[in-house]
């Protein structure tokens, strides 16, 4: 694939944010639809409604996500955990359709979340992922 970090593509009816790839794995995080985003927000809010600490302190990887402002994905979430297992990995049977690139604000938020998740062990300690935040 000829994508760069932050490019958005569609593959099998779902949208993803491209991170980086190796010879064997493509790291890309799924963009949730609006209903999934609402559910994620409600879940994380409910989990920590009465907690004094942030979700990160409790090591809940589902609460590492970025809310997008890039049109047409405004108000949709990208949970970092969706890239862990390589939702899109091992190559493609068909060519993914590039839609757009994330805006600068979303790129910076995503880099920060990736950096935090790497530091706190919520993403695999993979040198390839570290290249994203350098």
C-alpha cells in the first residue's frame, strides 16, 4: 500500500486509519460508526463516573481512543485497541479505497494517544509502532 500515517481508507465496508506496515502486518485502526462511538463513550463514562483516576490508570485499553474532527468522520471514535490485533493484516485481497487524510489536529491527537498507549503497555512494544511518534 502506498499510504502514510493518518490516511483513511475503506476496506470491506469499514473505514480505517492507516498507521504503518511491515512486510507481514498492516497496522490500521478502525473508525467506529456513530452508534459504536456513542456506546464507547457511554461505556467509558460509566466505568469511570465515580472513579478518582483516569481510565489509563486502571489499564483499560478500550478507553484509549481519539474523537475525530476530520470531515466526514467528525464525532466518530478511533479506539487504538482496534489496531492491536491487526484488524487489517497480512495483505489485502482487494485494493483498499483511500478516502482522505486526517486533519493535523487529529494526527497530533492520535500520535499522543499512541505514545501514551505504548508507554503504558496498552499497545505491543513494537519498534515499527514507535516510528509513528518519532
